[in-house]
C-alpha cells in the first residue's frame, strides 16, 4: 500500500469509533428494555429463556463492537506513532491535520483549513509540503505495509 493510502486509514477511524460507540449504547439500551417478570423467572417458561438468550446475544454483540473498537485504536496508534516520529514540526503538523484531526462536526479537515492552521499558502501546502511530509513519514511505516 502506498504511504498516502496507509495514512488515509486514520482519516475515518475517529468517526467509525464514534459510530460503533453509538451502536454499543443502542445495544445496551436494548438490553435494559428486556425485562423479565418475577413470574417468568419462577416458571422458567419460554419467555424467560427467550429473554436470557436475547441478553446473551446483546452481550456477544457488545463484545464484538469492543473488539472492533480496540482494533481501530491499534491502527490509529500505529498511524499516530509514525506521524509523531517525523522530526520537522511543520511537516508533522501537516500530517496531524490531514490524517488525524477532524473538525467540530467530526469531518476531516479540508486542504483550505489545513493551510489556515499552518498559516501557509494552499498551493505551498498541497504541492510542496504534503509530498515532503509523505516522504518524511514513509521511513516510520513498517516495510511490510508499503509497496511502491
């Protein structure tokens, strides 16, 4: 995978984690809606078993979500470590703005926003600094993840 593709994985991770957290909250809400009356517990009839099975399924689903969130955090940490290793502060800030940060609405920053954040011209950021930043971070990406 090319350097830019490897880094681009970080652009959607934050939003995906937020979506999964929201889904997990919904699953917890569903679990709290399942109530078993005392009568169902005493009789251990089908309704009680059905509720117990539903709770187990919801718990399993919650665990699946937690595993995916952990995987996404590992990926984001891997990307962040490579970016934070870049020695040049301007290039590092550009990479952070482009591949890690998002705005208040959770959307990735545009090149215009990044140019403003860096107090630098749009063309300079996109045509000169970004290629330099990609070259600078490339040496911190595991070899097995890169192709030319």
